[in-house]
C-alpha cells in the first residue's frame, strides 16, 4: 500500500483547489469580493493577482476544482454557460470556418450559432450525431469544431463521444462536449477523447437554482492558455460570489446525482406504464436508441426525463397542473421542475430545423421524496 492520499471523484469535488486558507485556516475558500490588489512595487504581485477580470482567488479555486473533476489540464469559469460557449467559438474559430452541431442542440446554443456566430462568418450544419456517416459527410476542409451534447436538451439524444472524437481528429477538428446534462460525476468526456468540455454550471454543478454560470475545461494546456486570453479579453468572467456558490454546489454533486438518477428511474417507471403518456425519452430505457452508448460512457442515466403526450394541449395541461414539480425553465437543482420546451426553453428554435415537438414535456427530477414526486405526477396526468 502506498502512502499517497487517493483522490477519487467526491474527494476532488470537496478538496481540489480548496486547501485550507494559509492565512487563517478557513476550511472553505473565502469570497474574495475584491476588484484589485496591492502591488509591492510596480508588478510586485503577492499571489499573482492584479485585477479580478484577469484572475480572482475564489474563481481560481473553482477553476482548479473544475479541471480536476473533469480530468482536464485547465478549467475556466464564465458568467454563464452561453458566455463560455461564445468564448470557445471565438477562440477556436475565425470567420470562414465551419462547425457541426447536433440537430437537437440546446436552443440557446442553436441561437448563438444562428444569430451571433453565423453573422460573424462562422457557418454551421445541424447533423444527427448518432449517424457517423452523416457526420463524416458534413465535414468540410474548413470544419474546425464538432459540437456534441449528450444527453441532449430536451430530447435526451445520445452521441458516442469516443467515436465522434475519432471523426473530429481525423478531420483536424476539435471535439467539444456540452456535459451539462450528465455532469462529470456521470460522464467525463475528456477521458473519452474530447478536447473541450462545456458546462452551464447553472444546472447540476451549482445544483441549487441560485446561480448562473458557465465553464470550459480542456485537455490541452496550450488551448487553455488561448481560452484564458479570450476570457480576460472579452471579460465574461464568473464573479467571486457566483464562483463560491458553484464551488459549494460541486461539493455535493456526487450524492445529489445519485439521488437525481434514482428518483428519475422511479419517475420513468411511472410514466412508461401511464396510459396518457405516448412516449418516454430516457437513455436508461433499454429501447432508447442511444441506450448502449449511454451505458458505455455514463455511470448512470441522469435526472432529466422527457415525455410526449397525445397533443400539445395535453402537454401544456400537465405542465400547469403539477404542484411539487414547479413550472419553470432551467434544470439540475435539488427541486423538481417541469416545463414545456416548445413554448419555454426552446421557443428560440421555433420555425428552425431544431424545433421541438409541441406535445413534449421536460422534467428535471429533483431530490425530494420520490413517493411525493410520483403522486404529484399521477394527479397531474389525471
Ligand atoms: C442551460 C444550458 C446552456 C446555457 O447555459 P446558461 O448558463 O443558461 O447560459 C447550455 N447548454 C445546455 C445543455 C443547457 O442546458
């Protein structure tokens, strides 16, 4: 037996980047609510800090923790998930370049490509990422990035990260994976060959519906440096209190995810046998088209469940009838949420190739008492 302290996932989530404060012994990193730092003579920085857009100690603690729990070389914390996505696109692409995105990407990601990146000169194609031939056919000489989401929001589609990493690298492109739905507790894309992990830390990482944030984690330190340059030059950084809340959330990510997954499985069980529900979308179901890939690359199948009713009216009615499942956007918090993607989170994709079905309902299954959640759904479904 060696004497090294072993650092598994939950140990890293609680300790990485968060050694007790050398000055006071505080076991949690302080909220360094500060913009600037005294210099001991010009350029004489005590801890490497000069201005909090460039770096702030609370944000550094979060960035180190993010890198370690995603098994990356560098982590970067942003003001939101979309700010992180924007920094990634502008760092690895220039006008004239091309990107492949999932044909069921998160609506905000689609909007960023369609309304911001494309007018800037970066073209993109939505492609079904489960179809390797379609992905290869969409690659062009100027393709710089394949953008993956798995599971996808809100259709719970699954993409094979290792396979897509191979396709991207053969084409000289990078593979970015939006790991928001899985979290690094369930899936670590960099270990499967991805180059960049993207997070909306607003969701499972923060976990308590009290902070908006985003992150990028990269396998290569050189790319990390380029992204850090953009993070500072463009300035959409996470503030100290937001970074602190996110760090606090990450400490319990493992135990929360275990309960999210267990509760989601019970919800899926109820929905699959309910006569009012036409179809349940959950990668844990053996007949889900991505089930085998999900079983290979994920520890468990997550806390997000979508289902289709017989009509849009019926879907809207369920969303408005639950009492414990709160009608609201976002996901990944301890409290259960229900929403109608077509009219809410994914309204920005209406009329586009990424429009979602009107009869779709999305659940973010929280960690409340599972029996209470089942009863609430049963009553709402009628
Ligand atoms: C919410 C979300 C985003 C965007 O993150 P924000 O923090 O809202 O900017 C990106 N991807 C996925 C999968 C999301 O669910």
